[in-house]
């Protein structure tokens, strides 16, 4: 088996991963692996922007207060303050790299957006395709860096760990080249997970196909602690159309005055929250879910017709064009929307610098749970966290060189055993659909003990089938992703079952009240039910 040696291994090529890589590159050679092409990441699909204090009338304390309020009592205030305060320096870094944030007409002043839960306009954006511009800006910088190599179409199978001096160390990872089928290993002093979220665990999601919880699952299998996986954020407004694949209608649309209405154009959000359509996402998603269920609606609608075609085409050119493609003219039609799984507020438990409980293993971005988001993420804080924590993780690694020389550690060859090529891919496809449907039906916006118990029974049965399939047949990208979403589904269910209250994104009909004292849900390998 081929073994490659690098100083640093970064798994994931979005904003968090590329930020870590570029800052580490001055101190060693960096390998970035990504399972599709280098541009395919959750970052690339981000529409709204980055929340950051830039106006004189805005303050860090105001942004912190908005974040804490949205987080429903589970944010780590010190972490929130650190990330919010570091934001301006990281925005300047992006601008220095050439990031084309949108400015107001005829000036150098930034055109700031406002989104749900924010008390001020503080969202830096590049039209309505902010993430695409960020991805392109960072890749342009990274591609010219001779100390960074990117391997595309490469899946992480599992982390390689060793017990050294009584402690668990990560010394690299087994990887699959999905084009050739070759399995090889990378040995590195530090391995940094930047794999994004878990949206594809659910049947309906705004996430791209790469968001299959890979980083969370492989970290858990390696002994890392996983925190608060019950808090899955459902974006309230995804385009409702059978061919749209849950295309996201950015929260910035509501920030510019769109109202949530029923089919008759009657607003309903004032019945749920004083902030109306600009309430935080957990409140809006629950309100839409309640309207749909109690009134038997297939969807609700966004109404921004009062802003006019000229404004909408200029402010939201991508969203306007995509809606028009599906027969909806934002300037004259109501936009049909439904909630869809969007963001994982939990993940691998880390410090604000990305450190996990496994030595040599770091995690940054959506895959990590730093304490910033608590029980519900404030809009546009995700890209802020990714770039700030990516930078901080790199600085921590640089200040803490590994005391163990991993180049002396032997990585055993991958064992194929009696595995043979699969001729039953239909089994993988069926299990994939069953996991996602089960999670949507039983572990969605509103939960009950009975639904969670039913979901756990089904997921454990599926995991048993997957385990057998995994050892009987050669490893493929499809089997890896199936194993990962099933493991993540189990972690979400177990976390939800252990929270005996309703808080933020976790709503239980059996436990409708919120506890006075908050607590985190932390899981490790010992939590796994026996087969």
C-alpha cells in the first residue's frame, strides 16, 4: 500500500479547509483532499454572506447578544466573543486576497445585508452568490502555492490512530482514490477535518451531495467526542418545486423585506414572534411546519413583490434567475417555500482553536462544535466561524509542533480480506434512501419519544446490514457515504433521545418545556448500542 508523508493533512476544500491550508503552508507541506472537484463544498453554495461588525453604530456586544439569543442558552459566550471580535481582521484578509464584496452604488462603502435574528445590517455579501466568490478567491490563492497540493476525487475512509504514551494520537488517514479504486494512506503530524455538514442525512436538504457527515462519522469512529448532534437547523425557505432539488431562497430575501404568507397572501409570522419574518431560523421553521400541518398546506410563500423587478434582479440575480427557470417571477408571483435540512449546529467537540480530545486531530468549520452556535445558529455566522477558526487552528498548530515523529510510525496496509466486487449496488441505493426517509419522517423539526425509538431501531438494523456489506465487498465511494450517513443518523437520534426538553432546534412534544440549567449532549464510542 502506498503511504504518502505530509506535514499536514487537510480533509475538505471549503472555506475552513483552505483557510487552514494557506496559513500552514509557510510552515510545512500541506495535502488537501476533497471527494469531488476542488470547488464542490457547502461554502460554494452559500448565498447570504458573512456576519461581521463593520458599521460604527454596530458593536461586538450587539453581535454577541444576537448570537447568544439565537443560541437559546447553549452558546459558549467566551467562544462567541472570540469569533465575533476576530471577524474584521479576517474580512480584511479576504479583501486583500481580492474578495469582491458588494459595495453601495458609487462608493467604497460595503452594501450590508440583514438577516433573521440580527439587530443590525452586518452581512457582507457578493451579490447572492457570496460562497462561490469566496471559494474562487481562496482557490486562486492556494493554486499558486507550491507548498499546497490538492487531491480531488479522494474519499477519507478512516483515521489512523495509535496509542502513544497512554494517549490516543491521530497519525493520518486511509484514503480512497475514487477514479482508480486505489486505497492508500497519508501520514501527517496533524490531520485537520474540514468536511462540512450532514444535510444529506435527511431526505430534503439545501446542501450539495458532498454533505454526508463524513468528518463527524470518521472522527467518532476514531474516538473523538461528538457534541449536540440533535441541533439540526432546517432552513425555513427552500424553493418548493419538484425539479428544484430544494434550491435555497436566501434569508437575505426576508432581510430585504419579504414576508412569509399563506396562499391568499396573508402574513402569519406575527402570530409566532414579535420579529415576524425576521425571527431566528428555529422559530420560523417551526412556524412554517405548524402552518403546513395544522392547515394541510403543501407549502407556504414568500412575498417580496413590493420591491419591484429592478431591485430584485440587481440584489438577487442568481435567485431571481433560478426562480424564473421554475416558472416563478419574484416580482409578480409569490415564491413557494418549505423547510429543508440546512446546517448541523453540533459536530466534533472542539475548542475555539479546533482542538479535539484526540491528539493530532483538529476540526474546523461546520464539522466542528466550538460552542458558537449553541442550540441554533444565527444566520451568516457559519462562514464567519469557518474563516476565523481556520486561521486560529493554523496558529495553534504552528505554536504546538508535534513532539512525536510520526514518520517513524508504521501504518498497516489496508486489509481486503475476502472482499469481492459488488454486483448488488441496488442494496446500497435502497439503504441510502431508507436512512434519509427515516430521518425525515421521525427525526425532523418536531420530535417525540416514540418516533425517535422507531428511528433508532430502523437505523441500527440498517447499520447492521451496512457493516456486513462493508466487509463483504470492495470499498467504494457509495458504501463509504452510506456508512457515514448511517453513523451520523444514529448520533443525531441518540443525542435527541438524551435531551429531555425543548430548546432551540430540538422540539419535543413529550418535553415541551425548557430546562432552567442548560447542558451539552456529548457522545463517544461508548454510546453505541450493541448490535
